[in-house]
C-alpha cells in the first residue's frame, strides 16, 4: 500500500509541476492579450485540478486503510 501511495504522490507532483508551467504560460498569454490561449490554459488547469482531486481521494482512501491496521 505504501508503494501505491508513493506512486500517487509522484503523479500529483507531476501534475503540480505542469500546473505551475501552465500558470507561467497564462501570465504570458495575459501580457500578450492572447485570450484564446488563455482560455485553453484555464481549461487545462481545470483538467489538472480534477486529476489532482482524484489522486488525493485515492491517497486518502489508502491512508485510511493503513490507519485501521
């Protein structure tokens, strides 16, 4: 179970890294007034938020199972 938790943490870390990159691109899109690109970046960030939420739920489920032991 701990191995699965580590995998989930790595996946979350990758998502957060991508989220940070998108935020930086978002800043550039705003500065360049490229609102179509900004819209795409916001959609991608929303997708990542959903993925991170699922990862967190899986992590907490495993954590609760371990606590019961």
